[in-house]
């Protein structure tokens, strides 16, 4: 006795036998061996950065100029958007007095030459001091009150 199993076709018009599961590509599939993954050592994370304090006040994000009495300090590298410096960066700070001949005193710098000092960013916080002393005989201007005109009701 001959049994008619029937041959069906799919949309691609390939013969399809309902007794065989899957198409011909699936029947001939041989798994490809994959290499065993090798663990990658993660890089050592760097510290979150160093905050720099000048006379007890921290620099703001991106602040390169810092006002002090009788002058300004200019930082060659401004702090990042978090107000911090990357580890091992070299920060140059230069004092600019408002009066020529003033004495510049910078404390807490790694090196110092004249009115310029450098700081090596290490750790999470660093504090430096800065002051500018006017030369002898220079009068310190003292702001005076400005009279305001006042009109009285009549």
C-alpha cells in the first residue's frame, strides 16, 4: 500500500515536508564553537578630583580668576565642571597686585618663583593661602558714603 504524504510549499516555493521539523537550513545547522571569553581587568578608577581652597574659599567650576585684597590670582588651569582638578595635574597660580611694588605671599604651593607658584593636584582637597601687602607709604583708599538726595514732602 502506498501512502500519500503530500508535498506542501511555503511562500518561497521550497518543498516542505510536515514530517520534518524546520527548513533545510535548520536541519543542516552545525553549531560554531565560540572562544571562551577572557575576563578583562578593569582600569583602576582615578579619584574624583581635587578641590582647591584659597584662603578657605573653594574655586567655582571654571573659575580662573580669584579676587583677593589688593589684587587677583589667575590660575592657568581652571577647575572642571565639578569645581575640581584631575589628579596629577599641575596648576599654575600667578598673583597680580593692584599696586606695583606690592609684596606677594603665596603659601601652600609646591614650588614658588616670584609671584608665581605651582600646585600638584593630589588627594581630594588642597588649601593654599595668598595675600598681597601694599608697599610702605601707600595710602589705602577707604570708600566714603555718597550722599543721596532726599526730597521731603511739603
